[in-house]
C-alpha cells in the first residue's frame, strides 16, 4: 500500500509539471535572448541553500549506499575518496521513507503509463510537443583515484503507450561540457539559461545531489524549449553519441544481447529528439539492431530493421550502407522464405554500375569500421 502511494505521488508530481508546461502559450519557444523571467525556476539553480530540497523531489530519487566525505575539498569529478554516502544520508526523515528502493521499477512504469496517457489525450491540442526529463537515480561511483555522481535520467515524450521512457546516464562534467559548448555557439539564447555551479566541498551530500538532479532536469527542459538550441548538434550528441559508442563497442566484442538494449535505447532517443542533421545515425543504429538480431537468431526482426533502413535511404544517390542493407535483406528474406527479388535487382544494378564491390561489405564489417565522432 505504501509503495502504491509513493508511486502515485511521483507520477502525480510529474503530471502536474507536464500540465504546467503544456498549459503555457509557448513564450519559451521563442526564447532567444536574456529574458530570464520566462524561466521562473532558473534562479533556484544557483542557490546554494540546499535545505529541504530533497523534499521537492517527492522521493523519486534513489541514492546508493555510500559514506559522505565531509572534508572533501576538490571538485566533484576529480574527488579522490574511498568512501561514498552512508545508508542514512541519501535522504532524511520523511524523504528517507518516501525514497523508492534502487531496484524498484514499478514507480517508473506507473509514471510511463500515466504520462503516455496524458500525451495521448493532449495530442490534438495546439501546444508544442515537449520532452520531459526526470532524474530517476543518482549513484556515487568510485573510479580510483576519482569519485563522482552518475545521474540517470528518463526521457519521456509523446509516443506509443507501450514504450518505456528512454534513459541516459551522465555525470556533472558531461552536463558542464554541454553547457560550455552551447554557450560558445549560442551566446544569446544561452544567456537566459542557468546552470548549477561547481562546488569545492560536500559534493556527495544528499542535498547537493538532489539540488543538482532538479537543476539538470530544468536545464535540459529549458534547452528543449528553445528551437535554436533544441536542434543544436552539441545537444544531439549529448543525448545519443555516448550510447552509440558503447553499443558499437559491445557489438564489436560479441556482446550482442547487451548491445541490443543500447541500440534500441538509442533508436528511441533519436525518435523522441528528432534528427535534423540527417539520417546517418539512424541508419547506423538500424545496422546495429539488424546485426544484433541476426546474431541472436531473430532473422524476422533483423529483416524488419533492414526494410526500415531501405525506406530511409529511398532512391537517393548510393549511400555506403545501401548495398550492405540490400545484401542483408536478400539473405534474410531467403532464410525466411520471403520475396527478395526487388532487393536483388537493386543490388545487382549497383554492382553492374561499379558502385559497390561484389560481394558488398557486410553490415557488421561497416559497423566495426565506422568512426563515431
């Protein structure tokens, strides 16, 4: 009963925030200057008074067991200390009782269902579609000689109701690098967006972690509210590039099941974020999905990925991945006893025109050679 009340409180708070964003007339969409007032919560991002902040997170965060380094005097991502936060320091009093267990997924599933229902009901409204970001856990990671906090965020947007939110895990230095890069390229729009300052001490207290979690949610939400920033390559890279690199690495080392989950998460992220820079990363993601499904003996899903990629490629000038996708589609269609004549004809035409070798490279070969930058 207590767990159900906790999950309902978490979903209720996020639905309230989402309704607040959708109810606005959209002035945030046109933010391109120093009008900080249109982001009323931004002032709290740089407020060092952390009293009571964890209560505003309504128990949505789970903290790993660790010991607080009271005398820490280095910046978060460089801190060398053997001990993380104590079990009782993740939250105190009421917050400690409301915090979900680190391995509990029921709250996030309830949140996903309720938010997706709300998106569905709001689909026909004229308000712009926004993404919602929620820090679901903040874990202290020891990587000697340094120690840092890894923030895991759920990325929620309009989509099929059976989809769970995509997730990303980032540390403070990742957010700071994004902020610095965007400031360099978009000085005007970034003037209205605040960012949590670095601290020299007490980076691992529950209050600091909770305040930064809330600040990072607001920071990403504000970036998404400005079209010029929403489509910035630096922001696209922040969300997708680490996932693609890790998925590629796991695929190349033969860990296909682990890689498949990352490719699927990366595909969902790209679908939610949009990809104004072109289809190349989506094609690479489909290649990774096709390779993993094939290696895991699921030719039907692998073929479906190839078909989706061929639809993206269309009849445009030959792409380096066109022939490999055609070859994979022909082979998988033959294995499944399905029609392969159209793909065979397209592949033969490319070979006769000298636009691809015979046989063409496989998707796996190109995936291994692809340099993600």
